[in-house]
């Protein structure tokens, strides 16, 4: 059975066959039959976690345990409104927080979570989206096209499908629908470098090459 635990860049949680490079948490969203109810979060600290940490093992969607969510890559996790986990991804969390503080001033995880929550969902629980020119967006931002989400990376646009990211395309002209929340856009602009999926073509080598896992 394909579980409903894949998080798209638009924040929707779907049943899909693509593999995840990162795991996430929004609280207990499933029942004893591993089926999601109407809730899409139980708390505001939406985190993006490593697939493995200190040898811990979990049964996916165990009764009474938080719902393990999975993301195709960190770009889509951030677009959906998550941030790096302060425990299993401490170094990334520190980089994210440092970039945040460079823009917004001193903070902590709870304050970031409150700001992110206000920027990612409306009162009717739909995703809050911006409209901005692609040329004004930082590397790592995700926009929504008619064909689906697309990632801005090193001055080019890469469309996404379950098979991976496509070849580089020129940035589109005019205002675009932005999925990445405003606070994370500012963090990316301040220098936070996210970890894209290995399918992203023609990207420069980074210290993180080869370190993404598979769910």
C-alpha cells in the first residue's frame, strides 16, 4: 500500500511512489490504520530531518507516533514551509538560523516557527503564496508553473517531475507564483545554501554532494 506521506512543494501531503531524500514532522496526522485524517499539522514546528540519525529505527506511521513525512529534496521541503531540524541537522539548522538572524535579528526555533507558520498558511489552511519576478528571487526558491513546481538554481530554472529535475531553462519574465515562504526567501538571499536532489543537472560541486539519502 502506498502511504499518504509524501509532501509536495505546494504543501499538500499525497500518496506517491517517488523516493524521499529527507524526512519531516508536523505531529500525529494518521490513525491506527495508517490513514491520514483531515488535519495537516498538529503544531507549528514543521521540521525537515535526516533519514538516519544515531541509529534510530522507526516503524512508519506507528499508532500514537508522529507521522513520518518525506520530501523529494530540501528545496521542496523549504517551499512547503519546513526548516532544518535542530537535533538531527544541527549544522544546517545553525546555518539557517544565522542567515535568519542576519536579516531579522536574534531569534530561536519557536520564534522562527511562528513567523514561518504565519507566512506559509492562510486561516482557511491553504498555502499562502507570493507573486514576485523570478529575477528577484534567490537561489533555492521554488515557483509554481502550469506544469508544476520549478527550482531556481544558479540563475536558471529547473522544472520538477517525479522523475527528477529537468534541464536548465531561462528564468521566466514577469511575476511568478512563489511557493517558498517569504522568511525562507530572505534566509536564502542571506546566504543559506540548501541541499538539492542529486537529479539536478549541471550543478557545481558542493560539500554536500552524495550525502542525500533515500526514504
